[in-house]
C-alpha cells in the first residue's frame, strides 16, 4: 500500500474541495470570498482533469487544465475589475447590500 | 552511500557555505561601495573589517524585538520567514559543477536536478512577492503599506520581461533542466570560442542577457529600482516596522535572492561552470595562477605596509592565497575546485556588478520605473523572443 | 512513500480549503487559498504533471492570487459582518453539503471500483515537450482562441478600472 495511491482518492479529494467551494459560494457574504470560492472550485476540477489524464495515460487532460488556468486568469482579472467598480459605486463589499439595482 | 544521507550532507554543505557567503557578501558590498565613494568602509573590527558581519549579527540579535501595537501578529512574523525560506529554496536546483568523485560517492555538484528547473526558479521568485506584500500589510502603517504595494507592483511588472528573456535562452538550449542548459553550452567553436548562450546559437542572446540583467535588478529591489525600500524615500518601505532578527531575515533574503539570480544568469547565459577556453589550452591552471598572483601581491604589500597593523595581516592573507593556489594544484581536488572556481568567478562578477551599480546610479522614480518596464522592456523582450524563435525555427 | 506524500498534500489542501471558506477576514481566506494551490501543485507532481505543477504556482499562486491580495488591500476589506442568514440555511446547510459530498463519492466509487493506483513516475507524458507538442499541433486553435480571450480580458479590465486624469 505504501507504493501507489488509489486513483479514487484523488477524485474524492477533488470532490471535497469542490464541495467546500460550493459551500463558500453559497454561504459567504463578502464578494471577494465568493470569488475565491469560485477559484477553489476551478482548482478542484483541475485536479480531477489531471487525475484522469494519468488514468488514460494521455496528456490531453493536462492541456485542458492549462486552458482552464488561462480562462480562470482572465475571469479573475475581469471579475476583480468589476468588484472594484461595484465598490466605487456602492462603497460596500457585502453582497446583501448590492442585491437590488436601486441605488 | 545511502541516498538520503548523501542529500543531507550536500544540503548541509550548501547551506553552511551559503550562510557564510551571505554574511560576507554584505562585507564585500560595504567595502566596494566605500571604495567607489573614496572612503575606507569597515576596517576596525578585525583585520580589514572582516569581523564586521559578526559584529552586525551580534547587534541584530541583541536588539529589542519589537512587536508594534495593532499589527496582525501571525502575518507580521510570517513575512520575513517566508522571504528567507523562498530565497533559500531556489538555491536547491542551481548546478555548481559537473559530476564529481568525492571519495566513495559519485554525485553531481547540485542539490537536485529537476527537469523543470528553470520554471521552478521562476515559480519561487513569483511567490516571493507575498513576503513583501504581507510585510507591508501586516505592519498596520502608511509607509510600509505604500512601499510594499509599490514594490510588489514593480516585482510583478518586471517578471514578464524576465520570463521572456529566459524563454529566449531556453529556445536556444532546448531544455528546461539547468544541468542540461549548461551542457548545451559546453562546446567550443573552432576549438577555443566558448559556446555560451550570449555568443552562440542561431541568435546570440546578448539582448536577452541585457534584459535579464535589468530585470533582476528590479526583482531583487536593488538600486536603481529600490524606491520601495530606500531610506530617503518611504522611510524604509516595507521593512520599516521590523527590528532585530526579523529585519535580519529580510536582509538575508535580499542577499540570497541576489545570489540566486546571479547564479541563474550565469547558468542561463554565461555557460555555468565551463571555462572560457578549453582545458587543453591551459584553463585548468588559471585559478592557481590567479590565486598565486593575489598571494604574491598581498605579501609584497605586506613588506611595505601603509598602516602598522598591516605588517601582520597582509602577509597572513598572502599566505592564505598561496595555500589556496597550492590546493588548486592537487590533482585530487582539481575536478571539484576548477569548475567551482569558474562558476563562482562568473557569479561573483555579476554580484560585483550589482554593488558597482549601487554605488554609481541614482534611483528611478516610481512612474519612470513602471513606464520603463511596460513601454520599453516588455516590447524589447517580446521582440527578442520573436527573433530568437524565428531563427531557431529556420535553422533547427 | 507515495501514500505518505499524498496524505500530507491532501490534508494540507483540505485544511486550507476549510480555512478559505470559514475565515472572517478576506486576507486569511486568500492566504489559505494560496496554501490550497501550493498543495495541489504538489499533487500534480505526484500525478506526473511537472509542467502543470510549475504553471499552477506561477499563474495561480503567483499572479492571480497576487491580484486578489492587491484588491483586498486596496479596498481595505475588513472582517465580514455577521449576516442575518435564514435559520433553515444554518440548520440544513452542513448536512446538505455532506449529502452532496456523499453522492459524489458514491458516484466515483461506482465508476472506478478497480484498484488502480497512481504511482510517482507512472506517467511520463506530462513533460514540457509533450504538452508543448500537443498544444502546438492538436490543440492549436483553442490555444489561439485563449490568447484572444486573454486580450479581451485585458481590455475589459483596463476599461473597467480606468480613471480619468482630471
């Protein structure tokens, strides 16, 4: 058992991290923490892709992970710019306070 | 020998040598800057000030370790720890020499060779931004926060041209492992011109080397890019509120970063441990001759010393240099010491350039610094990469 | 040895993940997320993806999270105030999550009952050469499209954060 780890352990870990990301996304009230939970979900999915890439012995899963990283970077940049704009207009980072379009 | 025991011994040797080198690098810097500014530098504590680093360590250890009120304690203590750990981790992949026989073992003069060595060093240097950012934020004070934000923005802005300059050298060498990069630079054109990456390849990486040199000044927060930590600017930047051992941590981390980036420049562009002309033209005797000349000069000055105290110390240094020159002649140590000498000579020359620039140039203003990175260095590095890629694709 | 390393990285990842979701201050969440990314990079190394492990540290932990930390510092985000959430969420939240996790785990065990193991060094296709070859031959079109995507993101971020110098 000391040599080699069952593949399902990696997938379970990915599921745990994904669930934690979902929990953070649903339960937290700070915009930035919600955004970070999204990044946690993306990381969990990356781990899953690379585990399957090992399983099929092909690099295609790793290339998809590469693209997921690029998309996450683009999304983080634009999302944080949006957060800055929301803060400039509403002066708050709690998503309860920006829930209505009425200023 | 057992693999773990060998790794532990190598790590202990490198760590010990590096820590001593960091302390004495500070002495060298103070002496070099002093002589550029036509003054003496430290010369009272021990012969020629050689015990000054020891005195500084004792002073820093015995100062009051202040924890200012209102700081976030965990991050305040974490920041210098992170800085020094990340600075020391990058040394692990740098090759100091070729494969050697040291007694019963047959090992490389490198702690570990990763097949992704170059991007490992880039990854560690991009993590070292956090030490600066955390130090400034946790200090709960205006000047450290401003200094740390500026310094972090500068470091991430200059990472881009650095990465692209490194990518040019990687295209020429066609491998990511640092050992492999040095091995591709081990030939000689027409028997005597070395195939270092600055000279050879479809496109000599001289521009890449220049861009890399400029960006490593910015990455290590050295003059002329040290706006964030200069004493006449934002008090002392991100390490204003730090005292005693934590300040010593930042100090050591800066010098360790300097050593790492100079070693990377040596390995990537200047041929690592390869001598400038091959061994059959006598490059094995150069270290011995250099040290013998140094010893002779020291003994000669010791006979007619300028100060009375030097009558004792200069001949002692001369004897030490002649002893080292004799060590280079012992055939048992030659395959270990000669590559190490060339590597340290090139890295030492780049470190001397760091100190030379510090004593000579004024510092950039923050907007000049950022404009230089984004308007000049980034397009220049992209152009260098483009031309290198084009020529490598046409030739290879 | 593989199992010990996996457990170290996995436990670090899970503990840091819990810290991301539960800490009040955004900076603590951000640093815990960096911890998650670092331990995931170690796991990628165990799975034979050395290039992606380094890319994870350079791109995610070294650039994206720096962006997060910058924004948190610039906005001076303080601790989150306690929200008046619904009682239903507080009572049924954690059990619902455990149920979701159990469902995912059950699906995984149904799909992969074979005791296939992951050994360090069992997959050599994650070298930079292999990934570069595949990106520039088989996946060239998605690669070029992601470069345009990044350009759009740059333009969008500059437009959103632009301040007139008046």
